[in-house]
C-alpha cells in the first residue's frame, strides 16, 4: 500500500531536500526528488527513490510529505508532517519541532507484507554562516500498529544527522552530511553523504549529485541524483 501511495505522488508531482530548523515562507512550495543507485556488487543498480515536499501554510507552520520507495525487497515509507518553530525564527540559531504520521511496508521472504502505522517526532537546530550553514536533525520513530508481528520489526528507531553546508557562489552548494541512527531491527549505523547542488538559470530549479557511503553498521554504497524545484 505504501509503495502505491509513493508511486502515485511521484507521478503527480514534478519533482528530498534538507528538512531543518528553517520554516518555509508562507505560500511557497518546495519539491525534491532523488534516486540512489547502488554500486555494491550484490545489489548493483538497485534503485531507491525519495520524494520530499514542504509548503509554508502560515509564517509559523510548514506542512509536508516525506516518502521513500525502496528497491525490490526493501521497506518503503511515507509520512505527512507539520513543523513548528520554537521561539523566534529570525534568531541566528533557530530551533523547530516536527510531528509526523505515516505508514511503512516491509516485504517478507514468505510473501506476506507487513503494513505498519508510524508516529515520528523530530528536533532540528540550525545556524546560518556567512557562506553556508550548520544543521542538526534528530528524530524518534515508533510503530503504532502492525498488521503482522515479526521479531525485530516493531519498536522504536532513532536518527541523528549532522550537516555542514557551503555556498561558494550563488549557483553552487556543497553539502557534507553525517547520518547516524539505530533501527528497530539493525545495529547502530553511520553513513557519509556528501553532495553538490547546482542551481539552474532562474534559481527555481536545481540539480543534485552526490554519494552515500556506509561507515559503520551499514554497507550502503550508492550514487545519488536528484532534482529540486521551488515555487
């Protein structure tokens, strides 16, 4: 079911971006789509697709969608979320909270797919720099309901991402990100995910090229290609 929802939204929307402490300006929409293509020998060319969208509903409320369509045999997730600021938004280091509800589909070897309902809470901190930014995003995700109990697939997972963004010019961004966490059925992991974002003419569209490399507790090794669009 989750895979169907994500596929439909990928078809409907023309184009994942960096969720963070900064809220979207009222009335503006941001879309980001990306594909991560595995370069590991045992999963060569397997592709994961991500979609992120956020809209500034009010000056102090951003709503959005965060979806992940895993390659064959991998889990898929989709969330709807709201983001609220803590304190004033114009301070040098803004803070925000995110609350989301979603669903997850987990394929099982015997053919029965586990469907889960999820709740997610996130905390974000950011700091603007002269030509870039720093960001910290942490989240806790819990399984609220599951169609099938499978040991290791229910419980709570955690994530914490550290981001250093650079903007050498008006059209170029460099993003250096360390992704860490603990899943319900796996070890604590760490991944390095650098990327380059190039703004196209007009500034409303951008192309993202990067890679994801597992450092500990994760064997991911993939290339990432994405597209960003602002309205």
